[in-house]
């Protein structure tokens, strides 16, 4: 079976992904409950370098926690060996994995995972690179009913142009979750 990647992202209605450096600033209890439900069914988790090395974030697979046996992979287009050394220095049991847009499918196929369902909970920069380059990816965009833009909000800085299609829409209380996949290329 082909591995699928689910990307979990939350944003405000005007596209802010973080406030003061934290996605919790744009999340809600309903969004968090949805995020946890995605985590529960994940065989492995993908995060980005910045998230992995952020000392303020809780360790995802800390001993004694629910995700202790869930492999966590830090995908990077930069030097994976340097990253592996930085993770080891911090005592983090995350795997540094190098990829390029062309090698991403084979890289994902080779990831240690407890199932074929992989969850990407990175920031938007890596999330949208994965969406652009891994075919079996679905983005679950959780929209918070709030407009938020000040000097502490963060918007995706990735340069890309990705055509999408909507696979489904779900309302949970005031939160709306839209599921997107890459659109099929136009017929020649
Ligand atoms: N709204 C949400 O759902 C959500 C989810 C997660 C995080 N966030 C928030 O989003 C923000 C981060 O957003 P972003 O993804 O757009 O981050 P970003 O800083 O724009 O991009 C992160 C990527 O930049 C590259 N990079 C370049 N220089 C780096 C360095 N010195 N250290 C680490 N990485 C470096 C890394 O890619 P390479 O390793 O490939 O070079 C990394 O994956 C944070 O505030 C985070 O809390 C939001």
C-alpha cells in the first residue's frame, strides 16, 4: 500500500500560522482536539528542523508519553548529518532525514513507521514543500474564526505555486476543516 501523508495546519481567516512564534496563538481547543485525533492514528510523525531544535517545544516522543513508540522524522533539504549531530547533542530521539523534491517519494517509502499513515505537523514552510512534492498528501487546514495580524503574527514565507482541489469540508463548532490535495494536472 502507498504511504499517505496528512498535513495538519491551523491558520486564522487571514492566513496567520503563528502568533509570537507559536501556533497555539492561532489554535483553539476544538482545533487541538482535531490535531490530537490525527496524532492518534499516525504511524510516524514528520517535523521540520526549526520545530525539532526549538528548546521551548515539548519532546514529541518523550519516554512514558503516548507517542513514545511513534518514530519522529525531521525532514531537511539542508545537511542531515549536521542536523543529526544537533539532535544528538540535545538528546532528542528524532531521525534526521535528507530529501530533495525529486527523492521525497522514495525517502517517505523508507521512513521507519508503525503504519502507512504519516502525519506532518511541521510549520508551513516544510508542510507546503511536502504537499508540492509528495503525491499522496492531504492537507487538513483548520481555520480559526479570527482575524489576526500584528507585528507578532507569522505567515508562510515559502515561494511556491501549488494548485489544489478540495476533498472535503467539515465544521466542528466554530472551526472549519478543509481537506485539500494537489489538483490533477490539466489534460494535454
Ligand atoms: N499553524 C500551524 O499549524 C503551525 C504548525 C507548526 C508550526 N507552526 C509555526 O510556524 C512557524 C514556523 O513556520 P515556517 O515553517 O514558515 O518556518 P520557517 O522558519 O519559514 O521555515 C522552516 C524551514 O526553514 C529552513 N531553515 C532555514 N534556516 C534555518 C535555521 N537556521 N534553522 C532551522 N531551519 C532553517 C528549514 O528547512 P531545511 O531544513 O530544509 O533547510 C526549516 O524546515 C513557527 O512559529 C511555528 O510555531 C505553525
